[in-house]
C-alpha cells in the first residue's frame, strides 16, 4: 500500500515505524528537516520537507497514486486543508485526519463530508485517550482494557500477583475454577518475553496476562489472577487540558473528582463548565496541597498535563504520600517502560492509544478493530470472515484446522449477538467477528491474507 503521512511528531513517527516493517511504501512529510533525517536514518521510508497542505509538496510526496493519506500534523487546519487538496487535485481514495479541537469535532457530521471538508476518517487523540482511561478506571487492577464487537467482548491485561488462586497453577484449571465463565488466556508476557499459552502453561507471579471474556465476566476472571480490588471512588486529576477536562466531565457524576490546574483563566473556565468536580488552582507537585486534599485517601491520582517530567514527578510524589493507584500520561515512548510497574502503576502513551485507530484503516481484508499492545510489540485484531469454504481460508473450518501464522492465536468469535470463546472444534462461519492476538507483528501480512476473499467468491 502506498501511504503518505503528514507530520513526523510522536504519532506520525510511531505509525511510520509500525507500517514500514509491513511491506508498505511510506512517504513522510514535515516542515522539520532534522526530524525527518532522524526518521529516515532508522526506517526504510521516503521523506519530503515542506508544508503538508501545499499542492506541490503533496505532488512531490506522490499523491497522484497514493492509496491513503494520513494527516497527523500538530495543526487541525493544516490536516483539513491537506485532505481537501488531496481530494480535489489528486482524488486520493482514503483520507484520515487527526482533529483535536472540539469546536470542529462537535460538528463532524456536517463538516467532514465530500461536499465540505473531505475527511473519510476522523481521529481525535484526546477522546481516544479519555475513553482508554475511563475503561481502566471502570476495571480496577487492569493494565489495559480493550473493547471488541461494540463492547460485547473485552481484552484485559493484568499482572498476576502472589496469592492469586491461579498463580502457580496450569491454565487448564481455569475452567475448573470458573465452570460458568467463558474466557480464554490469549497471551502471557514473562519478563517481556511472549509465551503462547497452552493448557499445561503455569502462570507465575508478575506475569502480564492477557485474557479475553465477555464484559460481564471480566471481574470474575481478574479475581483468579490477583487479589480483588475494591471499586474506585475518590479521584484527583492533575492537568485541566482537553484530556483532563473530558475525563472529569465523564466521571464527575459517578465519582468524587478533584481537578488541579495551574492556570487561573483555565481554572475559571473549568469551574464554569463542570457540574460536580471540584476545581483547584495549584501545582500537582506541591506536597502541602496534596496533603491538604487528602491524597492518602485518594483511590487514583491521574497526571495528565502535557509535560512528561512534571507528570512523572507528581505521580511519584502522590504515590509516596499514600495514593492507592497512580496513572501517568507520558508522550515520550522511551519513558513508558522505564516507569511502569514501579511507583507508577499505569503509564499511558497517547501515541500508542491512537495508533490502533489508525491501523484499523491500513490493514488489508475486512479489519474492523486493531489495538496496539505492549507498547507496539503485539496487536489484537478484530476481523470479519467472508466467503465460503472454497473462497476463504477460515470460513467453514474448525479453529484447529486453520493455518495460523506462528505467534497468532484466536481468542474468541462474536456471531450476531453471541460471544463464543475459542475452542479447537469451533467452526468459523461467514460474517463472524474473529478476535485474534498476534505477538509477532512481522506476521501481520499472513493474518491479513487469511481474511482476504479469493476470486471464486461472488
């Protein structure tokens, strides 16, 4: 696939890294020549220096025969203008734009159409990150929570702790512990090394376990791997930017929420636009302020400013002062693995959260959901099976008879409204939503081929 990527920031660079290894023809456009040079030194891609929305720059990048344009510059206006130029002058088939401002997104149905601003897919990183954090809050103890099939099914990552009923046991005993719960362990990461789970696999303390289950069964499965955590009630959010505000707005009716913001004007705006959350002007790294606000009784402290170092320091302080859990927004992906698992319970990478939404539209075959896992090391994919036994490599076949690439497992199938946890003898039917887990991203092309319909299908 020939892809033009506009913007070499954190999201653009991470996406280019994901796609460059998958036999795609990638061209990245940015005004920062040094940033492009650094990217080109690491990846097999083309680069063009210039303003992303200019016709000459897009032509130089190969817009005339591009299959996909992904506009992820830091400017909403440049992203929109680039999509307009690509559509009008080059008839680029698919155009994806990152749009941050709620002023634009709240009018998306009228604004982003072929007759107005021709953007085919709208990506709002702030909203994606907000939704991601909300799922973590609603699932106490989880490291990652991902929705599939419109939320009927969830993939959850948890850290196995000493004392969990299944720790030290073989996976085959999961069914005995919970005979009425449908679940499957999709993968295990042990000291950053992936393990494909089998019935004889023994779960060890500190394993990062990915399991899949229906939404209503998630809590029951988690209790087998770790001590059950009580629901969260008291939340402190540091940073009243777009993410902090959206999260406070979404949580304030169900939780006790306090929002810390340094800027006086922004504090005034937040207090006028939030109904129940308490807005406090101050610095999240102010120890006296945190103690005054009873940090020791706080269930979750969330550091969501746009400054990584400030977020990390505030989170470490909050944890040492007694906050039960801390979650930290970190833009620099190099920091994520360094801090998670110590005093910081969950490190949230906006670029990795956004990548999945973008990859959904890049994958070949009928791929309706892609989630990046383990900071991009693995992927969870929701694909729709089409065709019949003659035209498809999966339809009409039992899971045990499908030639899955190495490192790939099928976790579940959603058929109409029914969730079916994968079994070896389960046969895939046309229109099934198949949830796959892939620990080796180099095999993604093989997975895509499985779900592409042959020429005999009409």
